[in-house]
C-alpha cells in the first residue's frame, strides 16, 4: 500500500494517465457533470473533502501550465478566489457558463465535497521537463 501521496486508487490511476494539455476539472459538489470525462468523486459529505484540500493534493502530483475559473468566484467565494490567485498568478477568468461549457473537454473531473459556490477550476496539464 502507498504510504504517501494520493491514496485513492481511482484518482491515482487517472492522474497517471494524463498527458500534456489534458484538462482536469476540480469542482464543488454542485457542479453539473456531463457525460464524457472520467469522474473521480471524492465527496464524502458537505464540505469534506474541501476544495482547498483536494486542489493542494492534486498540485503536489501534477504539473499545471494554466488554469481557468469562473469570474463570479471573486464576489461569491472570495476565499476560493484567493486560493486560486495564490496558486495561479495567471488565472484566466471566464463566465461560469463558459466553465460549464468547457467541462466536456476535460479528460478528468475530480468532485470535491465543497458546498460553496464557484469552487471550480479547470487545470491544463503541463510537463515536468
């Protein structure tokens, strides 16, 4: 058994399959998920695991070259906005409807237990070399 890193076997396997340019949507429990992308649902109960916990864990495992979030996050969820600004200085903000429209293009969706609005970010994978 792994002793550190991501222990969820479905998430660990999905991350290992990602390549340069692949999209990963990290989303709250309320984000509509269309058919298509592989989904790893980590939601246990409202708020658990949090968006911040999941994002921090994923960023330990992934190289990210870009991120997109809903512009509505600034007013509706300043804590999540600050977290994204901290991790992604070049964060692209678009209307929430555009984030939803981009979701089917993601290769992986990771659903958190977050129960606050707009705690969603679409990550674009980079390479480690």
